[in-house]
């Protein structure tokens, strides 16, 4: 499974992690696949991002409304405004009602230590972290503002793998991405993937391959491309990167 814009070749075998990074997340790996230097600035150098934060602020506001609708079971949260372009959260009301009836959790933190074993979010051995926007025993939900991208399939795969590692009793799991800028009354506004327990070992091996380059990197070369236009470290936006 290789999405457009991501590495076309995975390492032949996982290696012992000897690079500058000691922990990771999906967003960190996604950044690395586009440009390793971005990960260096953010995770190693701890350099603050600059540039336009409007999209980030809008996304945070929308996620907060979704969380409140689940926690309080009050669907009036879905009609509250967010900064910038309005969402279509109100058209998702029936789906949120279903989640609330199922007793879905909101903003559930999951953490694994090396070896894909359960640990706690703030533990010193936390190696991989994932936060679930909403979850029930049978499905995970991630809210998305903006467009659908092929690489979202990777995120769904990783979240299912982490959830099954944390809870060994889960035999099957659906992961749904809700694109809340679209009309939620139609199924095409969400993406759904199904995962089974019998594929867990293969998924873990695949992720060990995918992260090998990142977790063994101590150079973090720049990889200029179209993504530079949205990067908060771009020199054109006043950031420290002069590559794009």
C-alpha cells in the first residue's frame, strides 16, 4: 500500500533504531515521508513553526465541537461556528447521535512501548502514541477537515493496529474517517476500512519496515516539493528552511 507522494520503496528489513528519534506518531511519520527535514525541525530541534495557522485553528475548533457533542450528548454543539469556512457538522447529527448512544469515548489516548506492548501516555517508555477522536468496541472514528487523501488509509491501518495491540480481545474493527466539510447524510462523505485480528502480525511487520528509515535517521535531508507551500518551516514564510 503506497499512497501518492510517499516513499516508493520500503527497507528490506527493520533495523535497530539508532537515530535521533526515540518515539513517533502517525503525523510524524507522514511528515517524514514528505520531508525528513521538517521532522528534524519539529521533533529534534524543537523549532516553533511559523506561517498561517488559520487551518490548524479551524481544525482544532471543529474537533472540539465534535468532542463536546459526544461527551455531553448535546447535538447543539454541531451548529456552533468555527473560524473561517463553516463546516457541515450539522448534517452529521444522526451519526453523532448513534455514537452517543453507543457510549463512544472521545479523545481516547493510546500508547505503546517498543515491542508493540501497552503502556500509558506519559510513561517514559511510550514509543508510539495515537489519540482517537471517537471510539467504540467495534469502530474508531477520526474527524477530518479538508480533502480526502489516499494516505489516510495508512493512518486508518496504524490506528487499528495500535487499538488491537492495546486490547487483545478485539477480533475485528472498523475505522471510519468522517470528512466533516462534506454532507454527512451521504455515505460518500466518509471512508471506511475493516481490519481483522488475523492480520495484526503482518501489519506490525509492515509498520516496522515503514518507520525504519525515520527511526535510524541522523541526517534528515530536505525533500523539496509542493508540500513546501504549506510548511511552517519554509524560508519563504520566515522559517529556517532554505530548501523550498
